C-alpha cells in the first residue's frame, strides 16, 4: 500500500510569482493552475492513501471548488475534509481562513471517521480515519513551541485509545528539531518511517524535517522517499508499507 503525505500550501505555489506584487500575495491569487500540476503529480504517484495539509475547501482563490474533492475525483478516491480551526475559533468567521483545512483521500473502504480538536493552538484539527486493518491520524501542529508540546500530549491520548495499529502523519512544525518528538515517540511506541532523516522543507533546498509519518511496529515499511517536487513550500513524502505483519497479529489473536 502506498501513502502520500503532502502539505500543498492551498496550491498557492512558490517562487517569485508567489511574492509579487507584494510578499505572500500568492495566498490571494487563483490557484487552479497550480492545483492541476499537483493533481498530475499525485496521479503519477498512484497512492492508495493521501494525507493533504493546507487545503482550500472553496474560497475565491480556488473559484469555490474544494481542492480535496477535485483531487479525489481525478483519482476516484473517497475524501474526508474538515476545517483546521475549531468551531469557536475566530478564524471560522474570517473569509478565506474559514475555507482552510486538511483532508484524507483513499481508495480503501472507510470504517469510521472522527474529527478531534486540540485544546491549545490556532490550528487544532486532528482527522482520525479508521480503515479495515489500521487507523490514520492526520495533524498540522502549531508554530508555537508551547502549543506543540500540549498538542503532542493530546495526540498521545488519542493514539493510545486506538484499537488498531496506527499511522500518525502530518506537518509537525518542529522548528527545534526532532528532539521535540522524542517523548511522544517513546510514550506511544511509534516508529519514524523516515529512517534516514530526509529533509522536506523548504522544497527549493530542503534542510529540515517538518513533515513526518509515524507508524505502529506492526506496520512494515518497504520503501520511503522524498520526491524533489517544487509545487509547494514543502516536498511530499511517499511511503510504501505492507499489512502482512498486521494480518499475522490479527490471526494470532483470533487463535
């Protein structure tokens, strides 16, 4: 099975055009041209499971189209989208911001879905998707160190309550390095699919890890790579894994 994790930056693009006529003005421009390039890339990867960070669900810049839905339609996948701001957040009342969220796409049967919100931070969404043999949690952590610390505590509690092996993935924004994640990984027992520490940000010249795919020990990683694609400020992560070990565990438990 192949998992693609990608912070697509609302398909706003990168480079000089993104910062013209003023810095960061790309966030307010039409994104459909960039989205087409992202769709073409995603189709070339042919993933079974996709975690999308920073998705526009239908603002003026995407011409009222949900970007996750558009990608899912091209791949004939199911899709789950949710705003990354909690219902009480002021961001839900601000145009453009209220269309910003995250999404999971898959060609697998969805057993159940849940939307959690961290107690701290502005970006609080956690998408939990249960598939037949495992569950996935998709996150986008705060840019503030203190908030990330509290969010990881909440995430630990969610993961420990999962009844199946898990994948926990997303943009963790660990600007102080992966030592921020040591206690979380020790407490959960999760492993880092990126065993060689390949950087993913910024895409023009990656030098640090911000995006991670963690997994239960029962999930066997067969391949992991970071394509040097410059359609967003983040590079995507592509992870191949198999469920053989999960099936063995389930069989042993049944016997």
